[in-house]
C-alpha cells in the first residue's frame, strides 16, 4: 500500500519526482515559483508548444539539481477558473502513468491560486495518483509498471489536510482492490473464491463480519431465483453477506448494499455471441464495488451500520442449467417465468434484495452491471439510477457527484410493469420487445425491494472499460465503480 505523508517541499527526503499542477494560461502562481528555480524552462516549453497545461497532459523533465528531486512532472489541469477535483485527479493519474517506470517517492506541490481548497486539492491528487498507478497486468510473468511507494504532499502539516489525504488514500486503495476483483479471470474468481476474499476482508476489520451462504442455506431460505442461475455451472452459487456494526452508529439506519456478482456471464442457455464475451468476467463488478465499499466504510470508521449482500453465481449453459420456460419461485414467494437466461442479474438480485430487507435494512442501494442498453445509452461515464424515493435517490446521486462515481437519474414507473407481465407466473424476467430494457429491469427489481427507500444503479457502462476513459481511469478493465460512491454516501448519512 502506498504511504501518504505531509512534509514541506525540500524536507521530503529521497524524492524521486516532484509534480505540480499547471493551469492555463501558463505562468500562474504555483508554476511561476518553480520556473524561477528552473531558469524559465517551463516558460520555454510553453513557447514551443510542448507544455500547454491541458487537462491530462503530463510533461516529464529530468533535472540537474535545480530542485530537490531528479525529476519534475508538469501536470496539466486545464483552464485555471475551471479546475475542479476531476481535473486534479486526471492530472495526477497522467503523472502516475508518466512515472510508471520510476516508482519511489512522489512529492506533490500544491497551488494556492487554484479555485479548489487545499485539502480537496491534495485529496484529489492523492486519489488520482493511486488510481492512475493501477496496473491491470498482474497476470503477466513480468509486469514492469511501478506505483509510487510514497506520496508526499508538499505543505506544512495541518490536521484538515492530513485527514483529507488519508481518507483519499484509503478510498482509492479500496477502489483498486475492487478493480483487481473485476479483472481477476473467471477461472480464478468463482462464487466460492469471492466468498473467501470477503472473509479475508472481514478479518482485516474489527467491526466487519462475513458469512457465506451455500446451496443448502439458499434452498432453506427458498432462494429459487439465485439458485437457478447458478445451476449451469459446477462452481456453485453463494450469497456472501458482510455486516458492519461500528460503535456509536445511529440506530435508525441500516444501510443495505446489494451487488450483482456474476463471476462470468456466458448468458446460459440463451448464450451470448462470442465476440467480447471475455469482458463478462466483469459482471461481478457491482459485488466488487459493494464489497470494497463496505470495506472502505470499515477502514474509515464511518459511524453507520451497513449490511452487504453479494449475489454470486456463474451463468453457464451446463447440462443442469435453468432454461427459458422454467418458472422459478423467489424467496419472497413471487414466481418468475424465465424468458431469457441471459437476464440473470435481476434474478440473483431479487433474492439478495429480499434478504437485506429481512435483515432490517432501512435504506437500500443495489449496484449491478444489469443491461447492455444502459451502456448503449450512457457509455463509460455515467451509471443510471432508479429510485422509489426522491430524497434517497438525490442523496445517492449527490454522493456520486462528489466522489466521481457519476449517476444520472432514470425513471422508475409502475407502467413499465406491463412489459414483464407473464401469462403463467407473477412476472417474467424479460420482454420480447426491444424497448426500455433498463427501466423494465428496474421495475422487475422493484417487486423484490420491499418497503422503504431503495435505489437501483445500473453501472453496465462505467464498471468495466474497453479502453482508457482519458481521465483518471486510463487502463482497460475494472474501474472499482461504487467504492468511492459508498464511502461518500457513508459520509453523507453518518
Ligand atoms: N451482464 C449483462 C449486461 C451487460 C452487457 C453488462 C454488456 C455490461 C456490458 C446482463 O446479464 C445481460 O445479459 N443483460 C441482457 C438482458 C436481456 C437478455 C433482457 C442485455 O442487456 O442484453
Ligand atoms: Mn446476462
Ligand atoms: Zn449479466
């Protein structure tokens, strides 16, 4: 884990690189002081057009003793008056990438003239550095990318600044752990091994416990929907439950977090086309975000009680697989006609939503890579949110805005219910019409969300990238989506 410290520039021993945000127009306060020591090198790079200060630009200079480090990265943050946390995260991520052969100690210089308060500035730089130094190449025999071992914020020590950067480091590390889970190949990550990971996480934290329910327990609870999805694979389904019960938490709230955790989605009997199917290892990203989200609450000591339920299964077309035409009975007693076995996420979530309510969850949030249409609609940036309670929905959206896990509100409306009316059962799991797939899926989940505030977040787009997003997420694969959201939501409700 990356160490984070605060020390005055020049007092941070053994710096391998200094970095500073550079805003447009060039020559502003922070950069000016540095450039005086560099004899105008930055200004000359500006004149030649090599340094522009654009968002996401990182120019690496090798120094000869002009400053207290052998390297300097000039990190573009765009127009001075438009600089925000996103610009700083992006600049820091680009800097981490520019230094991926260096590792060691990175010292960030802050710029008091930017329109972002120093604690937020430092937090965004730490977060961006850690997210940007993530490498998805863990399975290479020789992975040569290096992350900084130490990030130093170049400033006089200050309690508010310290709290902000420590928090940012914890949350970003947890997001990277969630990315590891999403990127883990499905031959390594099964519902069983995901449960083992959850137990390991719980063992790290005093007030976090984990319980893994297997096929027997799922049968006893009547979870016919989750069980059915898992039947086509030898890797049996699990309901992975974590409980966070910190001292001093308000007793009128139990946050219920539910994550879709399909460790591989081949579609089942309604098998998917082969192109791109490898990315369906990322179909447990809702679970990854939920797991490390509740882990982040525990690591931060956020005083809010929470329960997380990861509905884990592998959706394969095995000889015992569930089929189109099957009628399933979910734990809440409702029956579901299967139209398409590839609409498996809503089935596993149905039983998990019921479970967290039964355990007393007052406010529920589910995260799921649920529909391809959500990715078509919003691309890799926003997730879509469907809430049955305006206040709760707005709070989750606000947590997204503050954290960078962006959510755009979508309609939850009872008239979408007719798309899933079945002639034989209480409902069917899909429609034959090519219409409103994310909204009717939300209405399906609504049948299982119980009473009280609930929001469904369809994160099919931003959960797993096919290519760099060009901001602070610069590598393909899992993004850790949901970890920063849950950490921020905890801060808002605690
Ligand atoms: N996991 C997929 C959704 C998905 C697709 C996520 C692409 C990320 C990228 C989900 O289980 C699925 O297959 N959904 C189907 C539902 C349909 C069969 C009703 C879809 O959206 O096509
Ligand atoms: Mn599917
Ligand atoms: Zn799926």
